[in-house]
C-alpha cells in the first residue's frame, strides 16, 4: 500500500483536466479518509498486528506537500 501511495503522489496530475492539481489532492484526501475509516473498524487484535506495517505510510502522509491554492 505504501508503494501505491508513493506512486500516486509522484505522478503528475492529468493535463487535460481543469484544476487537475486540486483534483489530485482531493482524491488523495478521499483515499486517506477511506483508509482511516477502514482502520477504525478493525478489531483491536488485528489493529495491533497491522499498525506497524502501516507506520511508514501514515508517517509519509505528513510529508506530502499540499499545493491546492
């Protein structure tokens, strides 16, 4: 999953869409929101096992520059 997020953030926005950078960031935020909702629904036992695997992905979220304006 971390590789997919890294690949998505490194790809340039589509050139033929108006406000494509904003659309890309909105898609990224939507995906993070869905991931958060999924994580919240996991049972505690599974969460304890999976959180260390998601650590790099969750940390990298704070390092993504948001250029919406």
